[in-house]
């Protein structure tokens, strides 16, 4: 159990920073949905759906490869070689991306503002250069600096977004002679969000300058080839993963059953805003991923590793089930984060997306088998299966069902990846998951959601809904404590409350 405590500690440190950073960033949702129309929010979402694709190409699996080889080879040598590789490739790829900004703006339907892609290129490049320094902080066990830089960067982003979208317009309106008037363009709102992101990424890299410049120009060609053999399949997996995670916004912009580009962007805006309400599950998955990746590699040398991985899965699924209920049972509260009531029409996608992201988190947990077994191509194939499902469902059903097709495509994609990884992984690296019990837990929380939905259809009142939601949530928590009493007795803090 000490290993799980260690993972919990790492997940808390790295996870708190990631959760705090993403949650603070999430607080921009009410602000931006208030400032932007559905169409503007949709256009911004399309640009921010493109950025993760490029992040995968710019980093080409180097971060995961760094963790793998830092435990197998000379850590300094791995760091030097990885850093040099990323610096050179980032310069080349950034030049290509800026050169192609006009055809890409046509593809993304942002032809009025192709310069958005230049700003996006700057964000992508700076984030790519920060990847290995951040990985080094995680590998070296320096969570305080990691957390400080992550959270500090997000705070800077919010400050500059507020400055550009609220302070500058106020200055322009009240003081036409101010120097800002000469440079400020009120029709460039999304551009200012991207500019704030560039500033954030620049200062993040600046704060990482000690790590970034901590490498020596010593390039180990043999080691680099081994790293690339391990990491390149992760590009396929990562690129397919981005199709699964963000490409649906772009496809929705192409194929939405509407008659104008602006209307299509409005559909994207509604879907993207409602997707934000699956934040709790996404944050838990992100926190786990940040702490688990280095933990899994270090734990792999222990004899009891499979049992530890099984326990980790159990606690992880229980956490996700509770978070699922926290969102779907209190959706009347969560929807207030979307300050444009016209976007509430898309709230019906939230339970579907929450389950989909739960499946994604379980898949990340299951992926230990191919990462430890040096079989990253298996991960690429599994993610490609998900990508094919995503594109297939979206292509055929978006023209009829709009963003509902996107939600169900995400559900089917991640569910399929989870099942395939479990079946394949158990044949390659047997881990004694309590899978029947975990499936039962997931089915129970889904059942509780349907019970809640049925009750509030009979009598729909805010305070009544809140009381019913709380009773159902506490009932599930009590049930879990009874079922897992033996496991929880071994946990710190919680144990003293278990009798």
C-alpha cells in the first residue's frame, strides 16, 4: 500500500497543479461565454482544437520516451539528446506551420483571420520547448516548482485576457486619446485570447530557463535512434488521440446541419461550452496521468507491481464514479458557468461526455502494459481504432444530429479503446483487475443518474433537486465505503473514520 500512497502523493502534487491550472483556466468559461457570441466561441474552439494536433507533432512522443530512457540509460545523456532534438525540430516545424497558414486557415474556416495561426504556431513552439524541462521536473521529483510554474502561467494568461478583453475596451471608450487606441482592434477578440496564450507560454519557458538551458550540446546519435523508435509510434497514437479528443469540433464546423459558416460555428460554440462541464472527470484523468506515468515506470521493477496496478485502478474508478455523480446530479449549478443561456440547449451531451472521459481515464490506466513492454505500436493501433470510430460516426451522423453525434462518437471511441486495451493487455501483461466489481460501480452510478432524472421529471424544483442529488450521492459513497471497507482501512486519514 506504500506504493499507492506514493502515487497518491505524486498525483496530489502534480495533480493539484494541473487541476488548479485547468480549473483556473476553466473559470474563463463564464467570462468568455459572456464576452463572445456562440459563433465567436465556436471559432475560438476550432483554433484551440487545432493546437493539440500540432503539439503531438512538435513533441513526437519525446516526453514519454524521456521517462522510459531516463530509467534505463544515463539520465543526463537522455536529457541532452532529447533537448537538442526538440529544439531543432521545433524551429523547422514552426517555419513550415507559418508558411502554410493561409491554406490551413481555409481548412479551419477562419479565412478572415489567418494570422491566428501564426499566434497558434508561437504557442505550440513554446510549449514544445517546455515539454522536456517539465518532464525533468517530474522525473527529479520537484513538484513545487512544477506546480508553481503551471499555476503561475495560467494566472498570467487570465490577467492578460482580462486586460485585452475588458480593460482595453474600457480605456478606448473613456479616453479616445490614449495610446492604446492606436493599437487596439475591438474586432480581434479571439486574437487577443491567443496573444495572451503566447505571453503565458513565453513566461512559462522563461521560468523553466534553468532546466531548459541545463543541457549540453552533446548529441548521442545511437541513443536518439532508440528514443525515436520508441517515441514515433506515440505520434500515431497521439495524433489519433487528438482526433478522438478535439477533431470533432472541426468536423462539426464542416458538417453541421445548418446553412452558413457562422451557424456552424455557433453549433461548435454550444458543444465546446457544454464539453467544459465534463471538467471534473477530465481534471481527475489529467492529475492521474501526470502522477502515474513516472510512477508506473519506477514501480515496474517491484515484484508486486501487478497487484499495485490493480489497486490503483480500483481507487481511480471509484473516484471517477463519484465525480460523475457530482456533475450530473448538480447540473443545475454547473450550468451557471456558461453565462450565455442560449448555450444551455446543449447540456444533454454532458452525461455522455462524462462517461466517455471516464472510459478515457480507465484506458490511460490500462495503457501501462504496452508502455512497460516497449510495445508503443500497440497503443498506436488502439488509438487508431478509436480515431476510425470517431471519424465514421461523425461523418455519417453529424449532418443529422449535429453535436449529439459528436458526443456519442466520443463515447463509442473511448469505450472501444478501453475494452480493446483491457482484452489485449491481459494477454500480454496479466494484471488482476477487479473488473466485474468496477463495471458494477459504473453501472450503479449511471442507474442513479436515471433515477434522479426520473424523479425531477415528476417534480422539478431547484432545492428539491439539490436534496435528491445529495441523498443519492451520499448513498453511493456509503455503499462504496461498505464494499471497500478493507481497502479504505489501509489509507491515511480515511482509515480513522472507518469502523
